[in-house]
C-alpha cells in the first residue's frame, strides 16, 4: 500500500494544478475579500450539520 501512496504523492508535487482549480481558488479569494463568503471553524461546521440533520 505504501508504494501507490508514494507514487501519488510524487505525481502531485511534480505537476501544476489544473486551470479549473486555479479559477475556483481565485473566485473563492474574491468572495472572501468582498465578505460574500466566510470561513467557519470545524466546531461551527459540526453544529450546522447536526442542526441540519437533526442529530
């Protein structure tokens, strides 16, 4: 199992991210800068999910 994981890691560090991912990150940065989007903590995410799914 270690060999495939190592190969995947090497492949990921030696290649550039795809253009769609760069565009997504740029859009996300703009939304964060404008206040249109915000980060939440993992605790906030957990509370939101528990509330949404009635857990």
